[in-house]
């Protein structure tokens, strides 16, 4: 992962994480399209972006008001496998959400100190850098490596989960389905683990994941075995089959219905 220079700026109304666009590798045509998509759409899971221009230079301002960076948060709480699993599933959700707007996964900046969590509802916010030429799985692996240095290594279930996801992300043939399935397997293997979703992006209705009414699972599951990986994968990837280039008004309405936006 290319480490970018970041700084935090406090104003009387907002707090911002600032990234100098000169540190990012991007093509102008691609980045301008992505900028428009980010500025004109409120994409759930991505921090709100404001672009400041100084001559030919651009600076990306991400609104982090009321939020704390994940690296600081994880040192203040008793992190466990459920918290880390929530982060991984949130990353997967955000990637699918962004790709519905034709924003590739390579633009997601996963440095652990640039991932933020809301102090109130614990939802997570990620930086999307227009035109950033990252490598999603390699960057995810580095993010997990950063996490490993922060967590309590006495929690064997959590450490084992992080390491297994790390190994999977480094495989040349890794795909998102593998990470979802591995996440469920690791939680199932954790002794006497109650499956309770973390607050945040993964705390959503089955319709938002793409489930049909008949596919719903009871809210209070008795065992992890009732959680269907195939249904979850199917639901996530139904969203990628749409072509947002067609009839913008119709697509905007459809996306709002899919993801529960007002």
C-alpha cells in the first residue's frame, strides 16, 4: 500500500482528514469522473469528500466530525474477533457499494489510521481516493498487518482470524467470496461465540443485502450453521449486475431502494 501524507484540520464547525492529491497516482480523466460520482452521490460507508484546489494542486478533505480513527479506537476498547470480522465485512460491503457507482476497489484507501468509526453509532467511514491506483487485496493484507500490531495477542481466536484473512488476501486467486466464507468459518470455530452483528454497515436488512422475502433467516439464530454463505454471496453480487450508465434517473431510484436511502 502506498502510504500517503495525511493531516487533520480542525475548524469551528468540522474536522477534516486531508490528503494531498499530489501524493496519489491517478489519470486525470478517470479521476475527474470519480470526483463527480463522489461529490454528487452520498455513498454509504465512504467519508464525505470535499475537494479544495490551490492553483493546479488538489487536496481531498474528508469530513471526520464526531469520528475517531480505527487505530485509536481499537486501543480504547476490548477488541475481539467480532469487531475485526465487522471491519472485514464492512470493507466488502463498501467495495460492492462503490462498484455500483463504477468506482473500482483500487481507490479504497485502507491505511488503518485513515479508517474512521463514528463515536455514537459505531459505523465505519472509509476514504475513497479518486483515481488512486492501489491493489485491493494487497492493501487489505497490509491493513491486517497493521491491525495485528495493535490487538491483544492473548486473544487466540482474534489473532488466528486476522492471520487467516491475511493469508487469504495474499493469494493471487483471492476473491471476495473467499473472505466472506472464511469469516463465517472462523467465527463458527470460535468456542461458544454468539453471532451478533456489530453496529455499522453490516447492521442492515436482508433486502439491502439482496435477499428475497422467502430467503430470510430468523433474527435470533440458534447456531452459526443457519447462516447461509451462498445466500449472502448471491445477495452481495446481485448489485453488481446493474449498469448505472443507463437512464440515470431510473438507476438512482433503484439504488436508493436497494440500499435503503431516503
